[in-house]
């Protein structure tokens, strides 16, 4: 089975099984944030081409508390990323691959590191598993942007480059299983 066929099968199955949940959480996110519950943002895709990513909205208009308890629940449980199954279905993303970033990171890679751009961005990766609590880590830093740019992002590139050279369907399945386990572990550790 090719990676694209695997992506289509996985995304269709995921969309069929989760469409009711996506619709419910879309309505709840709309009520919670007082905005459209679907969040669209430009991200850098394969070969550096921008694409629109779909997520459930977790940020509200409130300046006092931009992420509510419900928004935090959506983010920590990764439910906010379920609409990205549609990105996988239409071919902008893969199930496994480097997490898509905003402009100014992957699109600026040079040399061998640019090979990462030959991969479709993914719902999950070894790097996203390792840095699943990235927001918490950055919140503890005096200079979070600098820490991200000098420590976290270079490590993600290294891990994604390793994936570039070793990816396989069986490896992808293992990454998916690790992601599910890691998501439950983080979710159970959080309190709402």
C-alpha cells in the first residue's frame, strides 16, 4: 500500500468515525469563543507551498483569558486537530509527517535540511510526540521565541530529516500508535 492510499483510507475512516464529534465540538467551540468554531490558517506545505489548515477554534475574543477551559481541553486532547483529517483527504497533508508550521521556519531551511520540505506535513510525527507539551515548556522560558528557534526547532528538523530517510507504512503505524498513547497520557495529566 502506498503512503497516499494509506492517507486516503485513514482520513476517510477517521472522518466517518469522527464527523459527529467534529460537528458537536464545532458548535461548542463556536459558542465558547463567540466566533466561527472553525479556525483556518496558512501553513507551509510540501515543497514550501502554503496551504490552509483546518482546526477547531480554541482562542476566544477575551483579552483576560484568551483560551478558556474548554479551549484548553480541545487543545490538550488534540480534538481541535480532527478537522485536519480533511487536509489529509484532499492531499495537503499526510497522516504522518512534519507538523506544518507558519511561514518563517520550514520555508527558510537550507542545504540538506530542505529535504524535509519534500515530505507532506502530517497530523503527527516523532517530533510532535517528543514536543507534545511544547507550549508548557515554552511558557517556562524567559525567552520562549529564542528557545524555540535555537533548541526546539533544530531538534524537530533533525528528527524530521531522520524520518525523511527512514519512513515506511509500518513505521507510520508505530508513530500513530505512539501518538494515541501519548495523547491519552497528556490528557489524563491535565485537570480541567
